[in-house]
């Protein structure tokens, strides 16, 4: 079915911060066919008219998530990353079942959609159950089969074989894509990292891993090899192809230059980095080098939200504070980091912007709220979105033209039943 959306304004999602007032977006068969001022719109034909009082923006892309960790939201409060993982997260994750992951991912996916996030990059266990969950909610996901040596998991070579098997099982509609997600260089042996990288390059898939999240995580590798983690990854042929590195907080100029040389993208997670006191990533230095960067929430146990709009405010605040410049990250750039920039970071040019030919993932933000006034110039809407906006302002969401959130409620799942189910499972996992 064809639809014509009319809105107070359209936020395109490009780096320039293009905003089209009194706008029209035409959608046919899940793709955007036309975007522009209503006065210039082509004839609507038999398209169904959808009139919206607020702004339309692209579905946001969450470039780094462990969304099923809604089961552990708020747990391990006050612990630094190493103790948080070893004492709280990993013991509980060892007791996870596939059912736990699917239920938790379904709940988390519905939460993200409610906040305007239509695509997430998921690094977690039970990849097929994550795919089933987003199939239920109607979201999109890039699912990275986790590689990590844990007693509760098969050997790493079996994990790699399972990941390779998944590559051929993704649907061809762009809703689910599988890749490989080695946890980090300090947990996964370098030969396994190299093999994972070779497989993803051969198949054009995403390789996603944590890099330089804390100041000390690479100390042992540096002592052994005399190289930083980024330099070590380059030396062992892990870089190249579609590589997305999460966090990248503790990177010097040489490390960032390597990222630019190998076109490594970065998932920037300011809320998680702040909560775990990991540090502040050098966002401006990355952007100035042309490094592709997208916003990420990280897992809901270390954020603790899945509200990317709230994280935009934190990203802009940290960038300006660390650079001591009010222009270090503009509102337009902040929105781009969650839309077009994030789509670029994960290698998905079909997402992230409201332009003809891209997939019709649309978010309606209700601007009938005092936080969106006054508007003397269309660009003011971007400033209000970053500095005042939050997921609670999202009213409606469409993925590939299909409405999955209507009037701030899921159209696909029973969120209250999911909440109760998650609470029961979380209690069981915490009890041991």
C-alpha cells in the first residue's frame, strides 16, 4: 500500500541538518519515493493520507546494544567495568536460556521502538532467538554472533562455525543481518580474532568488538606485544572490511589515525561510559579524521535506558565539555550520529535518512509540547530535539512502512505481559 505522510517538518538525518518545513514523505512498498515541501509534492494518487502534527525523522540506529540485558537492568550498581562483568554479569549470563534471551529481546525491542529506535546492533548470545524476537516486534537488527570463552558456551571454534552457519539464514528484506561479535582482544585470542575477521570480509558481514573501553584493559596485551590494542589488531590482520568498534574511549592520535586508515567505524556510547566511569571518547577528534561514528546505548544494564534521544544530549554535552567549546558538536551533528551517520557506521546506506530510495523507517515526534517551542527557524527543531527531547515524545513509528508503534503503544506485542515475564526471569537468574 502507498502512503503519503504530511508533517510540521521533516528531519532528513543528514550531516548538514536539513529540515524541511510543512513537508511530505511518500512511501510505496516499504520504500521512500519522494520527500519535500508539501507545495512541491507530486499528485498523491490513491495513497492513503497520514496527517501528523509533529515532525518526522528517520528511524534511529543504535550501533551498540546488548538489549536482552534488560534482565539485569540496574544490577551491579556502583561497580567498575571489570568487577561488574566478573562478579555480576557473567555469572548470571551463564544461567541464561534461549527462552530468556528471546523474551528479554522482545521486551527490549518494543522499548527501543517506543523510543524511535528502529534498528539495533545486537551483540549477544542465542542469535536466532534474537532474530525471532525482532521478527515479532517488527524491528530491524544486525545480530553479531558472540565469540567469548565461557565455560557455559561451546569452544570458540564451534562458536565460529555456528556464526558462519547463520550467514545464509538471514531474510532478504533487510530486517535481519548476521555478523560476528568477538567480545574483545583481551578475552578472545588473536588467532581467533583474525579468523573471525577473515570470515566477515569474505562474506561482506559486520565484525563488531569492544576496543579501548577502559584505561587498563589493554595493559597485559601492551606488556606482551609492545603495541596498543588498535595497533595489535592492525598487525594481526583483524582490520579491514566492515569493522565496528564499540567505545574507543582510550585512543591516542596514533590509534585514531589507524582507525581512519583502515576505515574502522566507532559505536559511541557516552551514557554507558559515564555510568561505569570508563571515560569520555574523543568524539571531535574522530569526526575531524573522517572516522565513521554512530550512537549506541550499550546494554540496558550499563546505561540503564534504551533511549537514544537522551544519549544524544549526553554526547553533545561531553563533546563540548571535553573540547571546552560550545561548537564541538552541533545539534545537527548529534541527530546525524543517531540517523544517517549511524547507518553509515554499520554499512547500511538503505537506512538512516529520509530520502528517496531508502527504507521507510519513520518516527513521528509529537512537537505539541512546550519543550519544542519557540521555533523561529527550522533548525530550532533540531536543537529542541537534542537538548529537550526524549523517547517520551515519540508517538508513532513505522518500519518499512508498517506501523509498529501507534500513539506511543506497541502494535505488535503485549508490553505489560512482557514486563511481568522479564521480572520473573530476572529474579530467577539473580537467585542463582
